[in-house]
C-alpha cells in the first residue's frame, strides 16, 4: 500500500464526512482499521470528527483510549453519545472502568432504550448484579428480547445461579437452625464457595453472603472459620472480627483455625501475632505450623529456636535436614542466599513506611510478598505511594497485584506508568494490550522499546510485526539479535527462524535465508499449535515459511538463469 493510496483514502473519508455520507465514511474508516494503518488514519479521523462523522468519533475515541488518553476518549464519546448507541456504550464502559458506575448505568440505559444496543443491555444487567440485584438483572436481560438476542442468555443464567445458591443456602440454614444442627449449617455454608470467584466482579453479592455465613457461624465453629476466610477477602475493616472467629473456632475444637490465623497474620506482616497463632495451632496438635515457626525464627535470625522446630520433623525429612544445614552455615558466618531478603529489616521498613517514606513502603511490601502466602489486597496500600511517586518497580508490582484482584483497568494504568518510566516487563504488557486491541503499530512500538531494554522475546515480537508490515530492513536487527542470542530450547526458536529468514529473503541475503526458512518449514506445525485456530486475525497475519522458501527457490533459479545467459 503506497502513501498515495493512503492519502487518497483519507481524503475520501473526510469528503464523505463533509457530505454526511455515513456509509462511505464508515467504509473508508474500515480501510484504515482493517488495513492496520492506525497512525495514518488518526489525522483523517480528526478531520472527519470536525465534520461531524459519528463513526469517526467512535473509532478515534477507541484508539485514544487504547493509547492512554482517556480524557480525549471521554470527550469524543460524549460529543455524540446522546444520539448514537455505540458511543453511549463506549462512554459507559469508560466510566465503569473509572469507577463512575452511576453515570455509566445511565449511558448504558440510554444506549439500550434509544438504540437497542445489546451490549448496553448486558452491561446494565451486569451493573445491577454487581450492586447485589442478580434476580432483577436476570429479569431485565430476559425482558423485551428478540430473535438474535441470544447473548443475554449466558448472563441471565449466571445471575440466576447466584440467586439459586443464595436461596438454597438460606433454606438449608433455616432447617439447620430449626434442628440446632451444626453439621448441616457447615454443609450449607460450604455451598457458598461456588460464589468465591464472583465477588470481585459482583461485590454487591457480599452482603447477602455475609449474612448467610454469619448465620452458619452461630451454629458451627468450623463455619465460623470459613466466615473468617470470607471476611479477610472482602474487606480490611473486618479483620478484628475475623480474628475473633478464628480464635473462637480454635477454642471450640477446630485446630486448623489457629494455623489459618497464623498464615493470615504473616500475609499482613504481623509476625508477632503470627507466631502466637502458630503456637496455638501446635498446642492443638497441628504439625504444619511447626514448619512456619521454624521458618519465622530462621528469617529473624533466632537460630536456636529455628533449629528446635526443624528437629521436630526428624532426620528422615530431607527439607528439615536442609534447613538445619543452612542454620549451621549461617551460624558460622556463611552468607544468606543471594536472592533472599534480610527479613530482619521488616519492622524497620514498616516503621519508616508509616512515617511517610514511600520507598521504604515499596521495599516492605516487596519483602512481605517474598515471604510467602501473598495477600494482594493487603500489599497494595504499601505499594501505591511509591507507584504514584513514579517508581517503575512499584508501579509494575502494583499492576501485577491489581491483575490478581481482577482490577484490570488499574492493572493497565500502572503498567503504562511503569512502562513509560522504562520497565521492560510493563513495556511488554503494553505491547500485548495494544496487540489485543488490534493496534499493531502501537504494539510494535512497545515491543521495540522492551527489546531495547534487553528483552529477547520482545525482539522477536517487534521484528515479527515489522515483517508483517513489510519493513524488512527495520526487522532485521531485532530478529538477528533474537536468533543469535537464542538456542534450540527457546519456545519461539522456530518462529524466529521463519520471520528472520523471511526478512533476509526480502533483503536479498538468500543463502542465509535458505538455512533459516528450511529450519522453519521443518518445525512450523509446532509453531501453529501455539495459536488458537479460531483466531483468524492472527492466522491471517502469519507468514507461511513454505511459501517463502518456494519464493526463495524461484529467486535462486532466476539468478542461475541470468548467470547462464551472461555466460552465453
């Protein structure tokens, strides 16, 4: 595709926008989107937006959002959302991601009522369920449906399942309470486990679950233990009540409750409380907390106590024997493992962090994260000040924790901040995110930046995208580096050979290309297995090393004929 072709299409787009020919403007916009010419399309979309073209508003808003300018996306969507259901949907999603669910719901409602935009209806139903109204959400989704609205059934079925679990547990607890049956109450509470994976997306379910857990815990101390686990995952303010529930469960004959309390205290960095809880668990006959006590004492340099706990496991326990040998070496002045933090600094770091030292807060959270038994919800407040201050390591770690909590908008926000500050892992994530949204030019830039920061995988990814757009000279150094620094154990070795060989063929380095393309052809089936056979976009963009090799053979044959002609 030449520059003249792109300019002609762009000018045609602007002309269609000025003539209010929405279909033609849409068609010319598709040329840029499906042709993967986003950079080139943006200035023409800007002009088409000025001319009032709605599809250009939607398209430009989408790419402004993908590329990080959410304010510009908001303004573009908002300008036409009042009379275009697609932009009402885009604006609603943007607002929902930013936590403005009330206004998001209003735009989803308008998009559904004014334009029967099915995705608006689904998102509105999801917001109802997130507010704790799954029955209402299901009924709304199933109302006013038409042939082709099949997408709503999946969500209606999911929300009905929430109601069914709650109603079933409530009925079972009614019976358990009538009989004073603790075992039945425990069995009822366990049915709530089906909802564990949904609380993050639908926090409004938590209050009803809380009430049912509370009822069960009144009859069964073990149910109280599960209630405590629920509380630790749904809110920091419930921690004191969780402690009481776990201690009560231990006192009433649930030995693992104390061990669980010890683990939770470790996750929170409350090591003195953790030690007391582990001791209670050992007194109740639990074996596993002895290991926790041994590791805690070892990490804080209390070698005599650590040695006593590890000896509890006997000489046949290989792991315990290994820890005893480690203690002996440390006593003799041996160094700690290179990658092992000095956990004795935890109290000092926490004190400095509480006094406002943001770097100390990051180091404290990082050390606590390495301790084991990670708790993303608790670590985030320690990391966030350093991330907001521009620390790329803190921003990257914060993004990872947000991902675990399914807070994907926050994940991407922190990855962007970290990437812009020079973290190669976050640059890779931004490349993946842009690729996911089919913004391949932006993706290439992020992968190239990650490659420049030392990532060999991103050298492959950047070079691959360059080959796919025909920029063979640009691709060559990225693919050469990936090939020369890699080995046969690399999962992407064969794919690198295919793309590197393709680049070299187009650069007329035919002898080198022959070896690489032959290697790629021999193993390309294994490469194809790495990709989803239903992802037609990915498959359409991939090279075919056999075709490249055939073309190479033709080039070589042509050169031989030319040589023969010259000799004659």
